[in-house]
C-alpha cells in the first residue's frame, strides 16, 4: 500500500472517530471508542513516514548514481561499485567496534580520510588519533550513526535551531529590542532628536554530556548474530538524546541549558476547574498572545497526553481543531499550525505549563563539534572487555529580545 493510500485510510478512520463524538449525548463507551480509533490512526503514522522516507531515499540514490556513475558501456560491461559502497560504510563502524583502527581495511581508512578532509575547516581537528589505550575521536561516518539515533529522540531538535561551533568557548548571541521606538515628524530647520539603540545578549555555554560507560565482552563484539554496531549506537545515542531533550525543555539555566518551558512566558491560564483540560478559547487566546511576527513560523508543543485532549476539541462551528495531513509530507495541524510532541513537557495537572506555542526556531541549541566516542581497551583487558563511551558538549536557550517568541498555557490551580 502506498503512503497516499495510507493517508486516505487514516483520514477515514479520523472522520469515523469524530462521528462518534457528534452525538447529542456522548457516553464513556463513546469516549473509549473514539480513543481506540484515534490510536489506530496514530499507529499508521510510522508506516506512512517510513514509506515516504523510502521513496525520497530511492529517488535521491537514483539521482546520485546517475550523477556519479558513467554511462553504461556499449558492450554491457559491468561497472565497479562506487567508492563508498566498496569501502563498506556500515562494516567500517562494525570493524572499529570489534578491533579498533587496526581492524579497518585499507580502503575503509582511505574513505574515512577523504571524508575527514571534506569536513569544514573548523572540524578538521577531529582526525583519527591513535593510542595504546584505544581512546580517540570517532571519524565522521561513525558519528553520523550516533547522531541519527539522538535526533530521532525527543522533539526539541526537530523544532529548534541547531548550530555547531568548533570550540566550546562562551558564545554570545546578540539581541536588540527597539520595538518601543518610532520615528518622528521633523519641522523645517529643526535638529533631529537622538535615540540610542540598546543591545543585549544571550550567552550559550558548552555543558559536557556523557552516555555513561558501557562495557562489552569480546565474545559479544565478535558475534555476528548479535551485531554490536546496531544496538550500541542506538543505546548511547538515546541516552544522550534523553538527557539533552529534558534539559532543552525544562532545564533550569543554572549549570545546565535554559529550557524552552523555563524561558517561555505566560500566555493563558485555564479557568477554575481546568486542571486537566484545555478549551478552544484557551488555544485561541494562547495563539494571539504571541506577536503576529512570531506567529508566521509558530507551532504548538505538548506532551502526547495533552495532544489526546486537543484532538477532541472543536470550534464554535463544531469544526475539529486537529486535522490530519492528507498530502505527501503534509503534517497534521492544530488551528492550522504544526505541532511537536515532546514527552518532557509537563502533562496536564494543577498549575502545569502543559502547552507551548510560538516560534521555536528562536530556541537555539549550540553543539560543539559532533558526538564523540571513546573505545577503552587496556582498562578492561584483564576481563576481556572493551569499554565504550559517547559524549558531547551542548547548551541551549531562547533568544528573547523582550517580545517573548514562545508562550505557554498553564492549567488552573484548582
């Protein structure tokens, strides 16, 4: 089944689910049936996204092959595989896990050297370093494995602006708020008045994050039936993803990133009794609490349980606020805006900051270089084990010059 067919099937399920709530009297059984139908619709999302990604990758691969490979020979002679394929990109990472640099084939080393030389100048210091203990920074193609695992986790990296720097020195991000100033009429032969511009800055640091150490036996590394490159990369990446996403969401800003919830300002408070709910008017008020300039690129962010509440809301014309995307790569929307599910945003409870809205590109995540990985051999040699450790340096904060690009909805206290 194609992605478009699955999108049509999902839209049908959603329409049937909404019919359940269109009755004059909605029972608890109706609510449960609605939830089951929406869960079935949500279960189709990974399949749709996977099919669309596969189609995009196939189209990209075909275009790249057409660009790189020469035209077929008239005799139908077979061509040599592209250099990357001959080197075995996935096999290089597996070989490095099992035996370090010495286990890499000459063509794999040459391929990594070429990739390293192609990096921007500020990253070239991340070359391969040798040492008896086996600890060194991982070449670019290895980092990409961990990076992919981390990016798939959380939600903040999906919505925020991510920048990379070559060092961890304090990075001031200048801000200016001149919104209170206007021009003025000027009479003939009259000197113009002066009005200074006041600048500010948000400084991004570089906090060190670690995946914690994982020790793996040599037997397990050598067992092809249980490839370590698959589970180890995902495990270390998700550990880093969990801690950084939590800090980018609710970090205190003291000794850790300033989370977007912490940095946001109040846009709307629920009425008395709305400790576990939000209504249509609240979402509209939250939307319009953000300046129109920031609303151009705005989106919602909330916990999945809060999204479940929003999916049941309708406007004054009985139209649903949440709509599923029908076209390829078309996202689901709330009030016409995209949204991000972030499990580190608070669930709805008394006084909880449960729904965010605004321009999340104004939240900047600063990464120093890339994820790096160490392979510790000598330390655990007597146990026939190898230690693996991934780490990265990051910080994050909201660039708020004074007009509050991101605001939150707070549930009522009682």
